[in-house]
């Protein structure tokens, strides 16, 4: 029947975008044998089997673990860098989307407490050191113990640097960078190697950097 086909199309569409409401209703129907009459015909049996498969796919998606590290750096001490105004707010906007719609467990950097809403958000005036960024990325892609996520997402918004001294290298600039003293920030070459060694099956890297056209060397940043 047309209405049954339409319901199936809705279930497939909602599976793709991660909606739960229709899937919860389907679970109730399957558990209570509300579809028993449909099972009496061959076509009905096939349809119920398809609905059952859709529900199982939905359950496997829910069971998958997703971790994200969202970094937004506005503040820089290097005198040749201007402080940024939107990196932290862009990072916070993405963090909220990932939590609300992507079912990600999100770590923010820098993280500050919003006293008005009693929530954690990306700090607009807080610095991030190279050591802090390295440790957070290691924890994301090479966590200790058995708690390896199915999906790990890294988002970085801030300044970027390119070092071109014999060998061209790209860097993500942390608040404490000072190329004049040899501190260029986080190496994309180091990041690539970390990703290659990571046991995380699905790795997502989003670099929203100032001067990204200059620093983003795809052969260097690509995890392979």
C-alpha cells in the first residue's frame, strides 16, 4: 500500500539524519506484535523484515561512540599576530551542533564555565598552550585503555603558520607560539603520524585556520 511505502521512506530518511522518534515507535510496534496482521502475507513479512533491519541499523548507530575535540583560539601573545574575534564562537557553535545533532561527546579547548547557564563553553579570552593542545589531541585519537571511540573529530579554529626552511611544514598556532624563538606550534606532520598510528576507525579533521590556504598542505595533513 502507498501509505506503508511512504512510512518506509520516512524511516529510511530519519535513519540517515539520526532522528529517534519514529524509530522508538517502530520498536514498540515490533515488540508488541502490532504488525502481526501484516506478517500473514508474504509481502507483509518482507516489509516487517525491512523495518526490523532499519531498526537494527538505527540501534547500531546509537551504540557507536563519537568523541570530538573542538578548539577555538582567539588569544595570542606573539606580537606579529593579531588576536582573533570569532574562532572561539565558531568553535562553540560547532560544539553545540555536534552535541545536539551528532550525539558526540565534546571536549572544548579552552574550556571555561559559563556561570549564567552553568555550562561549559569555549573560552574567548583564555590561552591554549602547545602542550595542552598536544595532550588533548593524543587523548582523542590514542586514549588510554580500551575506550577507543568509533569516530573521533578534531576541529581547530585559529591562526596557522607555514615554515619554509629547506622542508616546507605547516603548523597550527597555539597561544604561546613564537617563531622567532623556534616555537611554531603544533606540527601537521606530527598530527598526520598520530592519525596513522591511531586505532580510531573514522577520523575527521576540520582545520578552520586563518591563512589556511597557505598552511594546508594536503599531502602533509592527509592521514593517509
